[in-house]
């Protein structure tokens, strides 16, 4: 929960300025109660038997994963590294679904050893590899297939995943063959079906379109004697960054009930990432310098695209406000970082309160795909992460040091 009181930004019961003073900037600050609220909101709406598998790629800090694990969540992972994180965070590995088009044999082995809930298989060759690794381990691999339903999610092209031009999933025209093939394999146990059409959907109707197609496939499979215990409907629920309309959760839940009414016994798996965490995080950065080039204002802050890449990568909008509002006059400026790239910006031609050196600014909606997409570009140490729970402030990842930058390197 982030809010202004007497022109000062708070996170839960704490002043953001005080936290920034203690932990320095640039800094990620998370609100535990926001995470819990979002989880419960979704959990309560879905009336069928279900499991919420938090998509760790959105925010894989151990304390964040642990927050959801304590509420009963599972995890959607895309690498063995994320399985490792989930384990370290105390999440039950039997609640993990493993997505991704390029799982390596080592990752498949690691997942099997950790008894995950299921692999979401994305190609025929991956199916063969999983059968092979499971055979070597003398295990049975629980699987579902990710179907590419060819549905337009009407979102940013970089985060659309369910169109036939995208690399994801197995085409709906081949999916039945995939199940037939899997049903012949000795070390494969067919559990479910999965789809994920894209991210940041605020209109939920494309989900329904995909669900209808998937239910159709399920009926076809049933006629072949293949019954599925799990329907994994992916993630993709959007959030408000600027002035979007929040997704209608009642409608979302109704669509699920309607589309899959012929399969009342199957468990619904959801894979939300952004919805659970985006607005539970801010990125706080400090004004280093200001300058004007031929009438154009630049505000140079100590955070950069290596810390939060969404504006540079997707031209994504993030609300930016001073941590302490001083009723200053408004100016129009580019808010940029210190990295040697013209693409290193958080906002361009943005109207913002006139700022002074050392003023703190908050970049909102940074809890999803913020820290997880950070890099060390320009040999910048990754920022610290702090989790706030009412009046308790906990450093949940220390700021990197120079030694962290060269760990593992030799001359
Ligand atoms: C397979 C899969 N599941 C879940 C997610 C989480 O998406 P979101 O953060 O939009 O909920 C993604 C990312 O888009 C994904 O690729
Ligand atoms: N990284 C993207 C979301 C990608 C979703 C991954 N399947 C973002 O920041 O919006």
C-alpha cells in the first residue's frame, strides 16, 4: 500500500523518505500487505477448486515468494534457477508448474528430482527429451501441453504469446497429436492442458476466447479417452499503470466457470505474476543533476535502465512522483539515468514537479518485472530490495558490492 499523507509518500505505516535514507538509493521497496491483498482478491473470486501458481519471473525475491507460499501459493517457473529459489523460499515444490520453450535436460532432471506438479510442454521434441530423462531416472514425468490457441490478447507485441507467429506452445492444430503421442510413452503421465496468451490484459475477453478453444480441445481428447485433471489458464491479468481499467475479476471468474463447465472435476491452475506484485513495489531514485539543452529539461537520477528496464524496452509508462511533494511548479522533462545509452530513460517529455538536487522520486508499479529484469550493465551494482510489513522494514536483498560484480571472474 503506497499513499501520500501531508504530501509525503508512505508505504504501509512507514515514510518512504526515511527508508531511502537508511538503505540509500536506488532502492526497491515492496509492500507485503499489497501482495497479500492481491492474492486474496483473486483467490476469493475463483470459485472452483484451484491453485494459484505465482509466476516467479515477475518478482523472485525469496521474501516475496515466501509471502505467497505462506498463503498457499504454488509457483510457475521457467528455469531450474526458479525452482531453486522456490525451494529456498520454503515453497512446496509439488505445487510448481514448469513452463518455457527451452528446458534443458539438466533442468528437466532437477525438476523431476524435486517432484514438481507438472511440466508444461511446448514442443514434440521436448516431450521426447522429458521421456528420455524420466526413463534414465526411472521416474514418471507429470505433463501438460501448452497450446497456442492463436488468440490476439490485444497487448504490447513483445508480451503477446498466444498468436501463431509467437514461439510459444504447440499449435491447436497439432495438440491432439501431441497427447496421442504422450499417451504411448512409458515415463509420461498426462495431467493437464495449459495456455498463456500474453501479459498485461485489462480486457478479459481474449482469455475467454482462448478458454473456449481449450475446452473444445479437451472435449476432443475426452472422446479419445484422455481425461485431464488440470486446466492451467496461465497468467496475464493486467494492472493499472496509468489510467487503464482494472480487469474485471468477476467476469474473469465467470468466464472460467462458463468455459470449463463440462469439466467440473478438473483443478484450475492460475499463473499470475504482474497482477500480484506490480503495484506492490516502487523504485526510489535520487536526483543527481539537472540540465537544460537548448530548452529541453533533463533530470538525471541515480537509478538507470539496468535497474528498471521496462520504459526503455517497451516504452512502458510508469507514474513518477516526488517522494516529498513541495507544491513546486510543473516542468516538462526527460527523467534519465547515468547509463551511456540514449535509451536510458524512465520517462520522456513528462510533466513533473520541478525537482532539486538530492530530491527523491518514486517510480510506481515497479514490483513486477523490475528487479528480476535488472542487470549489471555499465558495471552498476544491482539495487537493494526492502519489504515493508506495517511498521517493520526488512532488507530482503542487500545492495550489490564491487566484489559481487566480479564474482567468478579470473584473469
Ligand atoms: C507461461 C507464463 N505464465 C505466466 C506468466 C505471467 O504473466 P503475468 O505477469 O502477465 O501474469 C508469463 C509471462 O507472461 C508466462 O509466460
Ligand atoms: N517483462 C514483461 C512481461 C513479460 C511476460 C513474460 N511472459 C514486462 O515487463 O511487462
